[in-house]
C-alpha cells in the first residue's frame, strides 16, 4: 500500500487529487490529508474512505514549521511510510506593487511562508522517509513561476522560488532514487484567486485574471497525478503555457504582452 501526503487537500486541486487517487487505487492507497479547514478536510477524507482508501485528517497550517513536521510525523505514526509528498497548499495574491502601502508589505512575507516555506518544511521532514521508499515529491507551482505576471509580483516571486528550490533539489536527489515533479498550472477554475491577498493584505473577493478559458479542476488534478505516476520532471499545462515558456527565451517582450493581455482591464497597470 502506498502512502501519499497531500497539503491543501480541503478543496480545489488538492481535494480532487485525493478523490482521484482514492478512485484509482482504492484499498491500495493511504492518504494523509492536510489543510487548515478541518471540517472541509474531513468531508474530503470521508469521500475517499467511501471509495475504499484509508484517509487521515491532519489539521495543518503550512506557514507554521511545527505543523508541517507534525503532519509528516502523523503520517508515519498512522501508516509507517511515505511514498509521495504532494506540496499543493498555496495562496494567491493580486496587487500592483505601487498600490501596496509600506505598512501592508508584511503579507508578501506571509505569502512566501505559505507558498515556499510550507513546501520546504514539509519536504525536509518527509525526505528521510521518501529516500527510504525511493518515493516522489510533487511541487505545485504555477505558470506565474515561469513567467512574471503583472499585478502578481508577490505570487510570482513565491512560485519562482518554488521552481528554483525544487529544480536544485531534483539534482541533489537524482542518485537517491527520489523523483521531483514540478507542476505549472495556468488559470484553473478554483476559488484561489478570490481568497488571495489584495493590496491591503485582505481577501481579494475577485479574480484579476480573465477566466473564460480556465482549466477544470479535474483536468488539472489528472495532469499532476499523471506526472507523479510517470515521475516526470515537469508538467507545464496548456498550449499557451508551453508556448510562453519557450517564447520567453527568444522574444521576452512578446511574453510580457501575453501576460498583460491575461489581466482584466480594471486591474492593468495605470
């Protein structure tokens, strides 16, 4: 039986990955599900258990190192091993840098604690167990971690940091038999952008991105899990995402124009 730890598993992509894993593997998988919202997390765990999987609920705030380490300890106490860690927990943000007041810049640091440090702490705690199982690490970054998106300086910074960290870690673990897969979703039909920070550091309540062509949560989860199963280096999602990555090398100005075009008119730079 494989044990898979998933952060940010109470809704959206994380919850859907848990359900898909339970549906695919049923009695052959044990899931350690982590998030801050214990009630929603319990609902997801029940859905997975109904499909035959074992599911452990661990209330976790990944911005707190102690919580990250307790998550891993709880998974080991319950299941005895870890075969995969999916670092999915994350928070969004939408604000022009010039609109952020000096006294509000603290949320930039908080976003980094959630998106980068939560992944670092969970990975550090799980690493000995993953080396023992020759397992897998998944980091859910973003296309904003490959191409800087205007109005998302804090978010892009946190996701670029994830990209660099896990790229370096992949090379470090090459001889240990531990795979590292970095996933780069684009706009996915979740509520993450509505709950993310605005310039004042409170919930935005709206998305600053055009979402008419948003990828479904189900498809995004499927692509990430496919990357995990195949132990792929990267999963870059969407034709525009793949094009933007390579176009950045030869025509960076065009990529900046593409990024600006993805913003709603009311949130574009003045």
